[in-house]
């Protein structure tokens, strides 16, 4: 009878047992909330409850840690199946999957700003999911340049929305906000901005409602391109 496989313990003698995966997960957690500049070897070791020397038994250097964390983030991208017969729904689902991914680790998205030498490798999910989106656009009638443009438009909007709208709202614990805080308007009562003051009094859509408006704008643009083909 074959011996039962043994699971590797999480701790040994009260101390954590390291793996490359556990190091990457902690680094991504730190980067997601504080940015990659917070992920120093000393800080990472402290978070894991180990020595810096122990880390080097599993990783080559800090750049290895950053690359592992970015790969782990993209491993989590659960992109939906895309169907030409319901392409608008597919585009919306694709955008929502990106938003969900980005909201989990928002500050990690700024790796290209935080790191002087961002990871050079490209995760397979970036390639496979992009290829599937391009196939979807081509299958409904867009040429390849227009399909690339649609993907670029969509992903840039989702990225900026996550960082500028979702992230502040998630930190505040609310999906609602104001166009301009009352305190700002009161502090500048002498400014001649009557239209802005009127707009500030209007109810602001929730972040989810704003995101759906963003998706609608993208699909409207794609539809108009298809009609002109």
C-alpha cells in the first residue's frame, strides 16, 4: 500500500515555513495596499515573521519578489468566456472581471511607477485574454486595428476608474460620494462657478452605476464602429 502523501506544514516549531508562493502572496498583499515601494526585504521579512536571510533561501533578490507578486496577481484574473452572439454582454463581463481583479490589489497596479525596473516577463493571461478579446471583436465585424483600439480604450478606462473612483470609495467604505465636497465650495464662496454649484447639488451615481455607464459608453463606441463598416 503506497504511503499517504504528507502536506507540508505551515509552521515548524512555531515559526512559519516559507515557500515562494507564501512570499509572493505577502508581497502582493503589501503592494496592493501600500504600493511596491513598501515591499522592502526587511519589511517583507518582518511581515512574514522570518529573517531577511531566510527569504534568500527561496528567492533571488527583491526583483524576483516583485515578479512573483505580479504573476500571482495575474494568476487571479478569472476572465469570462466571450461569445459573439452576445458580444455586448461579453465585453461587459470582461470589463467587470478586470475591475474585480484591480480592486483586490489597487496600489499594485502602479508597479511601472513604483519600480525603476518593472518585471520584463509577460504573464500568459495577458496574452491569452487579449487574444480572445480580439477574436471576439473580429468575429462581430471589427478589423484588427479597431479591435486593438477597443481593447486599449476599455482597459485604460477600467484601470483609471479603479484607481480614481473605486479605490478612494473602497478606502472610505462607501460606494457613494460627492462631485465636489461642500467644504470646498464654502471655502471658495467668492468663485463664480454657478454651474458647478448646481451640479454639486445633484445626486451622484454610485460607483457601480458609474462603472456600468462606462461600459455602456465603450459598447456604444464599438457599435457605432460596426455600423460604419
